[in-house]
């Protein structure tokens, strides 16, 4: 069983799918993203790892609630970015228009 399936089983047992919804989970994602930003600003590697993991867990639940899997979302994103052209500008990849 892969990690994403384990996350889905955990979320189901915790009632996230029955009692939550994509809106509340999106708010949770914003909270976790804020924790990630704080950890990066504080150069706290253990908190960075924790926050990234939390974001992935929440994204896995949002995908499930929307009737797709996180694996499908990752595959779709990779299919798009793998063909993308652009360049790095001030530390950020900027895609060609």
C-alpha cells in the first residue's frame, strides 16, 4: 500500500471525509502553508519537513473529496510542467507565454 492510500485511510478513519469538506480543508491548507512560510523564514528544517508533509496530507484529502487522487493531480501537473519552457528570474522560474 502506498503512502497516499495510507493517508486516505487515516483521513477516512478520522472522519475528515464524512464531516469535512473541500472548503474547510482548503482553509487548513492555507494554515499549513503559513506554517511552512514561517519555518522557511526561521530556517527551521524540521518544521519545514513537518509543514510540507502536512500540506501533502491536506492536498491528498482535498483531491479525494473532489473525486480524484493526489496521484492523478501530480501526474497531470508533471505532464504540463515537463513541456514548459522558460527561465529563472530572481530565483523564480518564469514560464514563456
